[in-house]
C-alpha cells in the first residue's frame, strides 16, 4: 500500500462513525452483516475500518468461495441486491486484485459482471457486490472508485458461537406458526425457543432436515428484534412477526435433571 492509500486509511479511521446494521446472516463459522449508514453509506476505506473495529476476526467480506456468494445472495435479495463494498482492491499493485488478507484472485472464485473488472482503469480500484447491469438475475461484482459511497458487508468469525450452554434441544416442530405462538407452544412443553449464542451449535444442526428452504424460529438475543430464522446450515435475524415457520425448543439441563 502506497503513502496515499495509507493516508486515506488513517483519515477513514478518524471519521468512521457508528454503523446501522440492516441485516445479518449466520453460518456455522461466520456471520455476515449488511450495514448502511444512510445516503448510500461510506467510501471503501471507511467500510474497511468499520468492519475491523467490530472486534477480533471481523473484516470486510471475503467472497472467494461460491458458498459465501450464495449467502450474500440469500441475505441481500430481500433488499434488491444493493451495491455494497466487499473486501477486494488493487490499491497495493495497480491492475492486480487481492483480497484484503493478501489472497490473490488468480485461482479463487469470482463472479464479475460482464465487462468487469476494468483493471486498466486507474480510478476504479475497489470491488463491490450488487445488482447486475447485464443479464445476471442476482448479485455480481463490479469495481468502482474507492471514494464512491455504498453500503458494506462485514464478515465476522463466530466459530465459537452457537446455542445456549447448559441446555438440551427438543425435536424440532413441524407445526408452522408465528413467533408468538411458537413461544407459547414451547412454554406449554416446559421449554423456551432455542437461543443462539456461545454454546452448542452442532447439536441443533443434527436435528434439522437438510433443506435450506425449511425454516425454524429461534431466538438471537444479540439482535435488535431478538428473533431469528434458521435452516439446516445458517440462521438470519428476523422480525418477530406473524410469518409461519417451524420452531425449536430448548430445556435447561437443571430442569431435565430434576
């Protein structure tokens, strides 16, 4: 990174503000979160810093695998595939794209829109994800000037994040219902809606049908709403509304032993 880019990054660190989280999606090893600070958000370097200050293991998203791309599509489809910064740039060496951790694009997964990237354009040095300007039906990549303002997606390691400790899972319910009714049903069983935070994660995955379109209510106490929807390989924050999903209950180990 040259002196100019280092200066830009230091200025970004001075001006980065509190971000507004729009949506989140959780996999077994990482969390993806979509942020937009209004007025189409921030330039690339501010997005980079905003992700890094969220804590250890957090960064602007690295989409070097098809599965990560699919999760981006799954999360951002609802929002119309908005333009967001992803963690790739050729700032370090003009015309040579790298992920921010130094990984080269040479052998990894890519999904550029038609005519992209424009590596001979010295003004377009930073990568974005968003709706295609050609024929693709979902999100694709496009390089733009790093000074443009877009939302951004952060990727955070949550390999230790899971279901609540000291509890056991009950078989999932095939009854589809609202979150409020799911709470009542779990309570009638002497249980509660399963919670997602540090603890056991694999246990619940073993219970679920391997169908990403079959969804279940759980609780996510780290989100603003307190609710989330889970399929066999991910969960996503969700409004506690009247949509009908299955649900998963958990019972405290103390109650089971009693």
